[in-house]
C-alpha cells in the first residue's frame, strides 16, 4: 500500500517546482497577501512556504494530509462551479508520501499556532501548540528521500532552483496584490521579490527587466456567448526577442495551451523579423464548467469548450494591436 501510494505521489509531484506550485496555490486560495519561500538545494533538501492567509483549523490538522481531503469541495455540484482547479485534495497527501512535511498554522480565532508532522498521509504524533503568527507555514524536507530513481533523475539543484524561480515569478506577475519573496536558505539576497499591492506591469519589470516593461501594452478580448474574458500584456512589433515568453493563466492557474501558443506565434511571425519572438502574459477566465479540469495535475496542457472559437478571438485582438503598432 505504501509503495503504491508513493508511486502515485511521484506522478503528482515530479520535481520540487510541481510541489511548490501546489503549495503556492493553496496559499493563494487561503487569501494570503504575503508569501515567503525559502529553498535549499533546489527544493530537494528544503522547500518552505510561509503565508499570512486564513490558516488551518486545529481540528482539520489531523486530516489535511489525507488523500482527497479538501475544504474546497462542499457538494458534488461544486465540481462544476469551483473556481480553483485545486479541487483534487491530493497535493498535500502526495507530498507526505515522498517527503517529510511539517505544518505550522494559526487561524484568526485560535489563541496560538499548532504544529503537525506528517508521513504517508498521516500525522506522526499528536498536534502540538506552538508559537506562530496567523497563516500557514509548510515545510517540505528531503523530497524524494524514499524514491531513489527520482532523486537520481534530478541531479542538478541549480536547474531545480531555476524552475522554482520561474514558477514563483509567473505567479507573482499574475497576483500583483500579493508580495512574494523567494530566497535560498541562509542567504539574505532574494531571487524573486515583489511588493504587496504592486501591478502587473511593475512585476513584469521586476522579473523580466525594464526593457520588456517598456515594450508591452495591455490587450483584452471577451465574448458573451463563448463566455470568456481575456486580459493580458503583449510585447509590440518593435520589440523582437530572442526567446519567447508565454505565460498563460486560465482561471488563475498556470497552464499551457499548445494550440493557443502556436496560433499566437504564427501571428507574431508576420510582424517580427524571422526567428524572433514575443512576450505574452495572458489571463483567461472561462466558465469553470467549460474547462477540462480532469487533466492530470502534472499535465499543464489544458483544453476547454469552444477552444477554436476562443483562440480565434484572442488571435484577432492581438493581431489588430500588432497591425496598429506598425502603421
Ligand atoms: P486542495 O487544495 O485540492 O483542497 P490540498 O492537498 O492542496 O488540496 O490541500 C488540502 C487542504 O489543506 C486544503 O483544502 C485546505 O483546506 C488546506 N490547506 C492547505 N494549504 C493551506 C494554506 N496555505 N492555508 C490554508 N489552508 C491550507
Ligand atoms: Mg491544493
């Protein structure tokens, strides 16, 4: 049973950046405005995330790490209406099967914080009171300590750190009201730092530099019958880049859509010198019931209803901006 769970967990959590993405989304779901992340050895030794969100009630601490335990799914119909994709209740459970996980958390009403240590989906010992501010701190240590093959395939802590920084940066751009920091343990320098109540443009500048920030402009599209709204920022034709940056959020979750990516690359290729690329950050809101949420958690590729028609609308809005920019 343990081995089966470990294999299943290894599929959900393939590398430190996957684990961090799940933890980040939990912190955002808990309405945090400050999220501080500390990492050691690319997250393989230590991955710690501290937020100032709602916290977890003491009585829930014994079950939060069991599979399919979620506070985000009250009724079956919620499967269709829930806003977050993080409905599966699998992330914390999965992590406890492949790492040592500790939660320190405090809600607004509890007089003190509580601490739980977890292994294989269960508490290792009774929850203990401890010191702590409102919010939740989740510490993941020795990721894949019991999965030798995975450990061997992730040989470069540096590469893992870069992937973590990439995930944090993109969530920071998408959530400008939240202040994020990412740092390596025992280092005062931050790898990512954004301010609370910032803006999309400000955070794009912080992450990708002021040159990109100067070359971007807002873009939007929407359609009542297709039930979607898209907002974002795109680089203009006067700013060709060597490497493409394509950041896509659908209903606040970082995903990929190869279909959309390809169509937009094609549009840009008509306006940019050969072999040059663009910056795109797009936030798409679609009727939750129209998004295929049953994709495997590691598959960032997403499909949705009216995909071709919606992609076409987005393409048109971007193309008309590009056309306007060249004349
Ligand atoms: P899901 O997000 O799909 O509900 P998870 O395994 O990611 O499942 O988390 C399980 C539950 O633990 C959540 O539903 C939530 O109640 C609680 N939780 C996890 N992280 C946090 C956090 N940072 N702040 C508050 N609650 C949290
Ligand atoms: Mg979650």
